[in-house]
C-alpha cells in the first residue's frame, strides 16, 4: 500500500501525524507529507487507513503502486 | 445570556442566541437538515444557517465570495464604528482570521510556525504544572466549579505564557475576552469598549518590544517581513489580539464541555478513567460532539446554492458544530462514542482558515483532561440547573458545580 498527501488540499490539521506518526510528518506551515515516499509496510496499513479516514480535508490518497500493478 | 424573542419557525426565523438553542442545538439541526437544509433569519441583520457537512465543505472554499472580513454574526453599525478613536490608531482587523486573499496566506504563514505540534510541545510542562496547581486549590474541599475554578484558567494562563505577557493578569484577560465575545457578541457597544482595551494593551506592548526586543513572541513577529516589508504595527496588534481572543473562550468551552459530558455520563467517565489509551480518540470525539465555534462569512457576490441565493451583505454562518452531527457522515451522529475510529470532524474549521491554534488547543485539552482524570477520577454534577451555557458563536458551559470524594 502506498499513500500520498495532496499538498493543495492539506491544511495542516495534523490528524494524520497524530494517528500514524510513523507514516506522516508536518512542516512549519502545517503541510503534511507522507514519509518513506508514502510506502506503507503491511503492519501499518490499518494506521494508514485511519489517517485517510480522519483527514478533514480529504487530502490523503491511496496511490496505485506501479510495480505492484505490473506484477499482477 | 441575551434575552431574545421566542422562535416559532427555525427555518425562517432562527436565532443562534436563543436560550434553548444555546443549551442544546442538536434537535434544531436535525429538524433543519430534514426541512431546508439552509435556514434563514432576518434577526441580527439577516443571516443563513447551513446544517450539512457537505455545505460546510463547499462554503469554506468559496473565497472571496464568502469573505472573512467580518466573521461575527452581529456587526457593529457604521455610526458606532465612526466614533471609536481606537480604530484610527489600531484598526479592527485580526489577521489572519479576518483576512482574504491575497493577504491571507502571508499573514497566516507568520503565525503557523508558532503553533506546529513541535512548537507547542514545550508549553506542555507549563500547562501540566498549572493544572496540578489549580486542582491543589480545591481538591481538599471535595467540590469546585469545574468551569470557573479549572477549565477557564488553562487556556487563559497558557496563552498569556505563550504570548509572553504576565499570566498573573489572566483573570483580567478573561474579563476582556468575555466582554468582547460573550456579552459583546450581541452588544456592539460593549464589544467596541473591550476591543479598545485589548488593542491599547497590545499597542503599548508592541511599542515597548519595538524599542527593546526580547526573546518572545511579539519580538519575533516584529522581526518578520512580508514581501521584504516589515509588518505594520496595526497588523501585529491585530495578531496579538487574535491570539488572546481566539485562544481563551474556545478552549475553555471545549474543556468545560468535556468535563460536563463526563460528569453527566458515568459510564463514559468510568471507561475513560480505566482506559488511558482512549484519550486521543475521546478528545476528538468531544471536539466533534461539542464543537464550540460557529464562524460567519460575509457574502460579497451573489451565490446560488441549492434552493437559495445568498446576496451581497448577507452573513452565512459556518455551522461546524452542526456539520459534525450530520448523520450522512457520522454513524450514530448524536451518540458519543469514545473510541470512534472514523472521525473526520471539522471542529477547527476547514480550508484556508483552519484554526491556527488547533495544536495548542489539543495539547491543552489533553493535559487538562488527563490530569483531571488522574487526580479526580470520580466526580459528578451537583445541580444540573446551576449549569449555565454561553452560546452563539462560541458555545460551552460557564458554571459547572461538581462534587467528588475527598
Ligand atoms: S490530516 Fe489531512 S489536512 Fe491534516 S495534516 Fe494530515 S493530510 Fe494535512
């Protein structure tokens, strides 16, 4: 699983970092970024989903992993 | 509380200062969501009250057709404004809450770095010590007014500490902010009086820091620039005013609402007392269920939405509290669920005006509730009739008589 923060939508509510500090960080202006290129290890998938479902700006998206796609 | 004529029809004549609405607005929202869903009133010079989550998500993004320049429901009349000497000297803006593009983002970027999660964490020990000291003051009595003896002091003294002003004067600050926001909300003359007091206080402080910079927030603001220009004195005074005004009533309301909830819902109280892991989700749920703040926007260009048309000069209320009870978005919306996992609430607003102090407010709530539960895990309301609520644009309990085992 891979996630991405849409910087245009993110307004720095910081819910993602609070729920999944392993996966997200915010900068000085409150804009979030997904850590490790958005890569979500299997054991953190539930946390990533929580972050997606709690973002008040609908700013976190799942990204289709192209390598994964190709393998299919 | 302001006495208002009774409301017969909430869809055409609503009043957010109505006593029953202030006490419990949930039934009104549910009725409106089914019937309109955007209500109108001619009261207070006319405004619109949307109730759905979807509308709030859309309206915050209609900038600048829905302008932030006057975010209060009851505006002061032009005549009243004209006789205010403070206006010339300090202006009436409170950036960035009152700003629109193109000023808004640069103004906002001045204060955002002061309130990131990392920036507010160093204030935690101050808040913790404060909560312990407050509880020390009444724990031996087995009783207190949780709103007046506890909750109010936490944001008031913390924000004073953050701004770098004497937190010993916090009772005075609370008086000013209540004069401005609570009593002044429906009484512009009173609002103008307290606006003057607050702006004068910060005006003098800003001048003092300009002459002799210190290692504090005001000096740091004064040292910043926008587009290579130093920030105008008026704007710095406006920002300081905003930090004080926006940081007190709101967080006080949230902490008091949470304590009110747990004092009247013993199962939830016992659950939280026994499961410390629940604090983060419980706090978000309190923020959702008892969202204190309703902001207003001023219409600057005709907007057609659903069956209604907003005309220039109308006010549109950003009813975040009602959006957070929308059953289309929240399962069992009118029930408190302490471990609610999906909680996309918008208590701090959304869009480019998201509350800049949200991380500080969350830290204060976390400290206030954890320390309260650690020291006073069992407590109850002594007299439900003695509870009073402030309402309108900032809603929360102002008196909470509690008792607890000594
Ligand atoms: S929760 Fe959403 S809006 Fe908030 S910081 Fe994360 S991505 Fe940005």
